[in-house]
């Protein structure tokens, strides 16, 4: 018998069936849980999209800062290399942290990588007297510049002014 042919009395009896009432309750509960889940998913998706946008903005800002920092490094390197006298920056252990092109030439090295990170006394032992190296080390430990004239091994007979500067403490740790 179809629902259209059923009497009101028959429909009411079926409607009072406890199994059917329980099923309708479960269906309503499931529907409500599904709607709640959909709402939470939409909220979380919006939060993640907002966080993603913030991360992209931060990444762009960092890239911009890194580019500016690289330009500053390039400018420093250009200015440093344009100085014709050897300039050497050392840490407290007399390890070379930065040197200009004139220093590379003075020590007859192929490039910066040959001297960066090396101990100045080991590199300079054939160029500076032990007394001179001791006075340089003393100056660096007092955080003072050391400068002196030295005969250029590259250009016989020519004396060059050599400058050695201690680096700031924060550079000593990072090795910059």
C-alpha cells in the first residue's frame, strides 16, 4: 500500500513507531554533525589561507632584505677592494676574517679563499718578523689597529703600508 492510499490513522501509527523515531533522531544528529564539521573545515581552511598569505608576505620581505644585504656586501667588497694598501681583518685568534684584493696580491695568493680563515702568523711568517707578528697580536688583543710598512714581496724594493684590524666580538663568533 502506498503512502497516498494510507489513512491518517495508519500514518500516525507508523509515525509513533519507536524504531522510526530513533532513526529520525539519528539522522538529525548525523546531519547536524556533518554541518558542524563542514563549518569547522571552512573556518580552518580560512585560517590556513590567512596564515599562508602571511607566510608569503614574510617570505617576500625576507627576500627583499636579503637582496639589500647582498647589495651592501657587494658595496663593502667594492670599497674594500679599491683600497690599494693591504687591509686585513682578523679575529682574536689572528684568524683572517676579511681581506682586500691588495692583501691577496701582497701574499701572492690566487684568491680570497686561499687566505680567509687562515691564521695570520702562518700566512705572514715569510713576510713579517716574529717581533712584528708579536706586536700585531698584542694590538689585536687590545682591540687596536696595527699598521706598519713592509717590503712588498710582489714588487721588489717597494714598501707598502699594511693595516690589520681586529673584528668586533659579534663577528668573531659568526666568522663573518
